[in-house]
C-alpha cells in the first residue's frame, strides 16, 4: 500500500518546530483537522443536549457523532461508548462500580506488564471490599506475558481480569483473545487497556473478547479524552454512583456532568483523519481497515531500521524481544549514562525521546530498570526515515 508520510506530516503544524517526535506513546501530535474541529465546536452555538433549539441539537449531534466514530474505530456499538476525562478516570469509575458486587473470597487478576492505570484502580477497589488480588508476571528476557501466566491464576473465585492489549513500555502484545476466553470460561469479566494498542492496529473488541476496552484519544492524534466501550447490555447491569437528576440511560449514566463537546468533536475528527491516512472510498470502518494496514507497514519498516541501528551502536541495551508481536515502540538504555541524561542530550539534538517508567511502574521494576526507567522511542503516523536517522545519529554522539 502507498503510505504518503510527507502528505501526512504536512497536516501537523507542530512538526514545523523541527523536532523529531518519538514521544507519541505519551501523547501524539495533533493534525490541523482536529484543531479546526475543536475550534469549530467552541465557536458555534452549543448548549446542553436537547432537540428544541439549534444549539441543543448541535451539542447532541456532536455527542452522537463521536460515539459512532469510536464505535467504528473499535468495532463496537455506539450505545456502549462511554466518554470521560481520561482512561485512568474511567477505569477508577468502573472499578468502584464493579467492586460494589465483590467481597471477601472474590479475586481479581492483574499483570505486571500493565500501565498502573489498569492495575491500581483494581488493587484499590479490591482492598476496599476485602477481595484478593493475584499478580501475573511476564518473562523479563522477552517481555512476553504468556497466556498461562494469567490463565493459571484464574479460578471460579475470579471476578475480573485486567490485561493490556499492548505494553506502553515495551510494546509487547499479549494474546488477549486467549486470556479473555479463560476469564469468560469461569464467568469473570475482562477489562482490556487498549491505550497503547489502538494507535497501531485495527481494533475489534469482539474478536479480542474484551468485556471492557479502554483507550485514550490523545494517543491517536486526538484531544485529551478517554473512552471505554462495552456491550450496552452489560452496561445496563452496572449501577455507578451518579447525581439524582442525571440520566439513568446507558451510556449516559456513566458520564459525570456535561461532556466536553469540543473534545468530542476533536475525537471524531481524529478518527476520521486516521481513516484517511490512505485516501480512498468506503465506510469509515473500511477506510480504517485500509489505512491502519498501510500504517502498520510503514511503522514496521521504520521499526526495523531503528532496531537495526540501535543494535549496531555500542553500549545500547534494548529491552524486549524484537521477534515477538509488538507495537512500533523501543525501550533502551545507554551504558554508563543515566536515562534522564540521555533524554536531555537527545532533546538538545532536536530529538524528543523521553526517559521514565511511563507509569508502567510494576513493569519497570520487574524488568530491573527501577523507577528511573529507560528511554522510550515510539513511531507514529508522522514519523519518517529522517527522524529515525536523527535519533541514531544523536545516540552515536552520546555513546
């Protein structure tokens, strides 16, 4: 497929500053299309959602359009799309709501591969009701989370299994369908963190077997916003705390206060932009399928170039197994140079590749890199060969 990265880059005003951005896993740059959609929503007349005035109808349309766009992106039902300030906030909300039905003797399974946003809410919710938390460990050498590491912990006592679709630190992609199937076999729910996975793959929540799937729009070219999708029938069984006069309908009962219309408009625009990375006809889901396949090819070529270059440099230690199924993300250290110092020196060279544990604190500690973490470089839709070469050249100078 023909992926025109120059045409894609032309839509990102931030790139005019000249930096090579490998910081996408922490938050991508935004195309002008998204900014214009946000501005358009803020400059037009809007009001609380309704069907009487033009301002009410415009607000309602922004919300319904955004739900449909997320449903198209994830292969979900629009009535099962819940919006919130962030994936972290939404996961805490769902953890508190689900834990109302837990108690002593119940168990929750979490993994050390996950971002803390898919660990701590479950750990704290379980502690509040006396439930037990069971920890699944990944292989330190490969970064792989075997299905058995999770499945062996699942029992009739298990109420929920929380697992990432892709590690935000290593890029590792566990076998989510097998893990969710093991949870389903004992009647447990699965909560899948798709924040790092969604920008790099065509998501099908049904194929993944996820009861809940969470993602963040600002990781795939959109505004700061989070989403959780689930089957509307499942959402009907959950009673979150809410204000008395607020809607009891699904999915509105999970959304606290007035939704950020401008961010929802930006979310729709970001998904539409992703669908049009490769121009062509078709439904939005069909265009997403075509564009994300092309994006995967583009990112794979750059990832291979980056990893080959890193392995050729002395003193570079890479984490994770490049032969395994993973996203276009690399984690590395430089012998004798603190990760924070590498980060600073790369920045002086116009290369943005930060160093941290990136909130995957359990993962970093299990790897042995501790709370200082390591340097992470992520490839995004706007990354090109010159960016990769700038990073390698800057690292050679540091070494």
